[in-house]
């Protein structure tokens, strides 16, 4: 009889153990990892928005859990709908999220009161927005392009280069590094650029805030006209002027002898004019100007203008004979001149006729006729002395000239 009792107790213990193991097996099978299609739908520097596939069943609610390493999990919130926003996160950081599904319409900090755990989703990586791009700056320019750099952003997959157009940001290019070159631009243009970092996580793009803007310029156009505006040959003071170039930060001007061997002036200015206090009167000169933009303290120049050619004798005089029928013109020779051309008119502003071309060896000429007729006594005449030189094999005429009135 005693043996029978012991055998009966053993059977009872075996049955209880079997039931417990079976129940544990059912719970374990019910909480198997499930694909619930977690997707990130939004983000900021401190939050992520997620959605997932609704789990079918009665009295279902969800635990939204988060992990730094995908191993150790902490519950963030409860949810009854298949979407959630998680706040209080770190900028530019990635996290794992998963969804645990319970089948009891109650929740508390004690998960044992939440009913049965019926499913656990697969983990999904999400991310907050990367930090704002800093120190955007221009590094180079050509007439049709600009180059830029910025400080790299940790975790960024790539960068968007943007402009502000029609009251919104417009992406015009992307870069996988912290630099970019934008081509296809017009010379003398200035454009305001922004850059934003982008972090790609499982197809979702978390976009950081736009950087502070930076105005960037292409190389200026060619200066179209250069000329002497005033010349005081007696004191050797000369004023040059030139057309302005849109978006230029300044200009460089250069004045040399006609053959280029003597360098008289080479300087920069932010003005469209220059005052020269020791102009080389008595020499044939050529002048040119180019505009520049300043990038990180360094000047980047546009093309040179065409040359402006000028010459002026140190002294030009004219005398009329007593009978008024001859005018003798005298001048001091000008270095660099290949020939002199002499013109005469009865009007100061117009009607000039060339009466002679003389070699550079000459320094005087006597005029006896105007318009194929002898000079008239009592008639007022205006005489011009024009200067011609050679720039290589090409003849060039000075844009200024000397004149006397008799």
C-alpha cells in the first residue's frame, strides 16, 4: 500500500511539470519574432515618428521599445494605434526600435499585468536628424562655376546644396563629401547657397537644418572700356576710368610702355577710377583693367580688358607766319611712337583733315593748306598732333592727342 501512494505522488508531480512546460512552450511560441513592417515616417533633431503593421486580435495594445545596441531594450511608451512618436532623443543618433504586442486592454509599469505577450516585432534602425552644417564657405571660382566647402557632419550619408527660390528651398546638387562645385553659371553672378546634411537609414532620409547662407560669386566679366578721363600733362597727373563690372569686389589696373618692358603702374582698387600722380608724359603707354572677386581673402581675377593706348608729347607749340599762310607745328619727341599724324580744321569739334604723316624722327612740320586750299589770313585754325605706335606688328593710335588753336 505504501508503494502505491509514493507512485501516485510521482504521477501527480510529473503531470504538473508537463503542464507547466507545455504552457511555457505555448507562450514562447506565441512571442516569436514577427515582421510588423516598422517604418520611420518623420524626424527632427530630437524625435522620430514610426508606423507599423496592425496586429489583428482582441484587446491588443503595444509596447514601443528602444535600444542603443539592438540587445538591451527599454520601453518608451504604450500605444493602441499602429503609430508612435518618440521624443527626447539625441540629434544625429541612430536607435533600434521594436514593438511588443499584448492581448489585454490594460497597461502599467508591471508588464505581468498587461496580459499575454503574443508577438515581438523584428527590430528596425531609425535616426534623428543630423546636426546643422557649419562654416559654409566659398573656396574657388571660374567664370562659370563656384566651389564650396563646409565642416563635415558626423553620420551624414550625403549633403544637399540648396538655393531659396519661389519661397522655398530647392535642391540644385548633392555631394557625398563636404565639398562641391556648381557649374553652368553666368560670369559676374552672385548666388546665395545653403547646405543640409542627410542621413539615410533603411531608405528613410533624415534631413538636418539648412546651414546659414553664404553668398558666392563667379569670376567677373571682362571690363568693356578703359580710358583716360583727364590729363594734366604739365604736372603729370592723369585720371583713368573704366566701366564697372557687376558683382566685382574690386579692380586691378596695369600701365606699361607700349612694348611692355617698362612697368609704370600695377595696383588694385575698389573704385572704377584711378589717379596717377607721376604719369609718364612723353612715352607711349598702354593700360588695361580686370575685375576680381575676393574669396577667403584671396583675389580671383576675371579676364583683362582690351588695351587703351595713349601718348602725349611733353611740349607742343604752333606758330603762324606773319602773312598767316603758314603754321609751323613743333613738338618734343615721344618714346614708342612710330609716326605722327597732323590734322587741321576750322572748327574745334569737327571737320579735321589729315595734312601729313611724318616719321618718329621728325619733331616739326609746316602746314600751308587746309582742305587742298591755301591757309587764309585771319581764319582761325585748330591743329591736332596724333600719335601712332606699334604693338608688335599692329599699328595702334593713341586715344588722346595734342592740339593747338591759332
